[in-house]
């Protein structure tokens, strides 16, 4: 059965471009111009992936994301954000989005990212254990949770994939470019902040003090190293 992608966006040109490209690749596409309609479609029919614009005529993308997350914690949600607003991106990730792309974006690139994501979703976990420990935290890759100090956080698709990759390569540095290529399916140019923004969020869960990390270390000019 074809994978279904839901687009929640009110700009007709973007919807048309994305729909054509996704249908050409064999996806079924449903699109809605209002946030509330997007939430309703997710409830009634579901989708395998959601592309969600931040600026919508009724409720904003963060609210849509939170509403969808309340009943569907795992569906991948990719948010379309305005250029250059790092705070928008972090807020989107905090609202439960898996990923974001910055407008104006290349349809080919977004498509590459979606295809890479589905490839990873379809593959058995390369980490043998379904759960693994990082410091005092326990990551459950199947349930998409991170538990530490009696608190539990839901993890999004990319957070799980990123933790798994860093854990597999623990104690050795992994470059941003490799992370982007392996997990996001894109080459590193122009995307350096993507990985960094995910690391910021993971450190909030893993570290006592996100500014003095002990488990996800920055390797300057290169990438990150996980120390369990
Ligand atoms: Ca819009």
C-alpha cells in the first residue's frame, strides 16, 4: 500500500509543487489549508507522515503539532518554518515536530529527506538492544521514550535515530555531515544547525546542565561524540 502524506499548508503553489513531486514518487497525498482540518484528517484517517506549515490561517503549526501529538505520538511531522528563525525551529521541535525545513526550500531536498526517513523506518533497528543506557538515562527505541531521574520524555523519530547512531558509535566522534547524510538523507552543506538544534533538545533531557554536557560532547569543527 502506498504511504500517505498529509500536507497542512495554505499556500497553493507550495501545496501543488509538493503534491506533484510526492505523487510522482508513489505517495498518496492529502492536503488541507487549515490547521483544524489537518488535525481532523489525522484523527479520522491518519497518515504516515505530516508536512506542516507554521503559518496557517486558523491555528498555528505549533498548536497543530501539539494536538496531533496528543493522540499520535509517533507519526513523523516535518515543519515548514520561516528563514533564519532558529527560535521557531527549536519551538517546533519542542512542540513535538520531528524535523523542519526552512522556506524557501527545495522540493527535491524535502523529498530526499522524506524518502530517507521512510527507509530508516522500514529497517530493523541496528542497535541490538531495544533499550540502552546513557548515563542515568534509559532510551527505549521502540517506545520512543527517554527516562531519567523519574521523568520520562517522548522522543520523536529523528531523536531516536540520532541517539541510536551516536550510541552505536559511542566514544568516537561522528561528523555533522555524516549524521545529516545517514539520518536526513541530505548532504551537509547549509544544514549545520539542523543537527545542533536536535542536540540542544537531547541535552535538555540527558544532562543535568545542558551547557556543561557529560554525555553528548561537542567535537569542535566536526560534530558530536556520545559518552555513555
Ligand atoms: Ca502558510
